[in-house]
C-alpha cells in the first residue's frame, strides 16, 4: 500500500521513524531498513558463515600418534632408514604437540623444529614426508627449490610454497597454517661462490634469504593465483609459525666437505687418525658446519635445527623395496595387469637382475620403476591383442635381460 506524502517513514524491522533512526533504505516492495538494523543483519550473516566454515584441521591431542607409532606406519612404506625415521617421527610429534598445547602466556614457549634430510637421490626423502602427512591427515605440499628466484626476477617467489599448500586444502587458510611443506632440492639453492661479485645470486643466496621469514614463522601475504601474472589480486595472509618445513637434498659432493672436516680423504691412506670411518657412507657423519661449507647461509642452517641423513641403498634394501612395501613396484604392476585379467609374476632371478642393474648405475629406488617399466612395456602394449585375459605372465631373468637391452639403451 503506497504511503501518503505526509506520512512519516518507519523502519520495517524495528519500527522506528526516520526522525529517530535517521537514513532509511527502501526496498523494491516499499519496505525500509535503518542503519542499525542493517548492521545487525550483517552480523547475523557473518556469524552464520563462520559457523558453517568449519576448518579441515581436526587433529586433536588424543589423536596425535606417538613417535613409535609414526615410525611403524613409515615402516610399511619405506624400507630401512631407521635413523631418519626416528628423527623425523620425533620432530613431527613434537611439532604438533607444540601446536595442540593449551595457550598460556606464563608457559614456556616451544619453538618449532624444521627438518633437513640429506641423502642421495632415490633413498626415500620425499616418500617419508608424504607418508607422514598422510598418517596425520594434514595438508601437504611438495615444491622444488630449483624454480625459486629472488623477488623481482624471472621464476617463482618463495611465497609460491604457501600457494601450493593452500591449493592442497582448497584454500582453507586455517588448515594450511597447520600443514607440512616439503622443499625438495634444497641443495640447488646453495651459494654459488664464497666471494661476492657484481652479479646477484638470485637463484641461490637470494632465495635462501627469502626463505628465512617462512622458516622462522611470520605473517606472509600470499597471492592466491601468483603475484606476477595477477598483480591486481587480493592477498591472503598466512601465519607460518605452525607450518612444518621439511627440506631435502642430495648435496652431491658434500662427502668431500665431511672428509675434510674429519681430516680424512675419501681416497687415500690414513694419516694420524686412529678413529675408523666408513668411507662408503660419510653422510652419517654430517654436521651443520658441512651444510655451511656446501653453500647454505648460517641463518638457514640455524632455522633447520634437526639434521639427519639417509643411508645409501644396498642390494638387500633395493630388493625389499621392490616387493615388500604396501605400494611396492611389483604390487603396482601386478595390479595394473590384474585389471586386464592377466596374472603377472616375477621370478626371483628376474628381481635380482633388476636390483643389479639399479646398483650398477646408481639409480636408487626411482630407478627400479624405470627398469621394470622397460621390461614390461611390450607386454603392456600387447594386452588385449597378443596377451589374452585369464593368462599368466611370468617374467624370468632371460626375458628381463633381453627387454632391458632392447628398451632401456640408456643403461648400456
């Protein structure tokens, strides 16, 4: 019903007149709302959205597995590396125990302990970090340090590490702030030279300096779509104090730094040192000063207080990796063939050959899959034509050797 010209306007929600409520907004049906009621409505909507937006981070202290439980879970997927598993299990347990502790200003503040894993390629660094994240059901992101550059140069900024973490949990900031970031190839951003020059080390020391604020814990403005391609976008603020950073790298050549510190030579005679060292695995003696000698700046080394190594894989370990884990390579390919109704089996001699080739060319655990792929590529291609369903396929040593020579010429 239309209002009369002399009739005073009132708020349809609280009933106050325009002289008491002030400015009134009119809707399409003639209803009106005052400023106070509009603010109250906004508050109700915000509260409703907050109640619906439940965080995916739901790890409770009672659900937090003990270090020995974490290691037992790792044992199902990672063969060997007991020392690295213990260090990593304790570090992760203490990190999330620190997060879940009751907030008390008078209590001792526990600093987070980031981890650095040193080991040859294919020894299980990435697999351990990913497996732990799956055990705890927390967001996990793996990034490659080789693509990072100092801000302002071609490449990715260090904040892109957090973008990957946000993407892993559908941009749930609260969950992302309790996740795990694995930075692979951390050795590739080592300082290029000890002596400063006129050229900037934008992919080495510059990246390390950019990582300092993330590792230590600070509030960072993260561009959700990448800062350089979309400069007009709004930033997301993330606090990294509860994000666990696990860094991994092969650090090829660091054995020489370790040998020099131990007053030893990797090749040669012993001189004036009665202590015996294992020259085949000098990584077990690694210390923070070796990382500094390799090219990591002291500030980075200090923010990665937990340092552990991964042992080189011997024949026995590679043989176990091939068949024992829940997601072993043999089980994966057996399942692939079973999907087409073909029963796949490997003779023990064929498995021994695969391990021998991986050891010969120092391919590590990743090399096992490449060799098995080379052996089975023709059979996988012939499934449905020459290989019928309900057929049994047995791989022996002679066939495996012939296939390797034919399809994996890079090994010769």
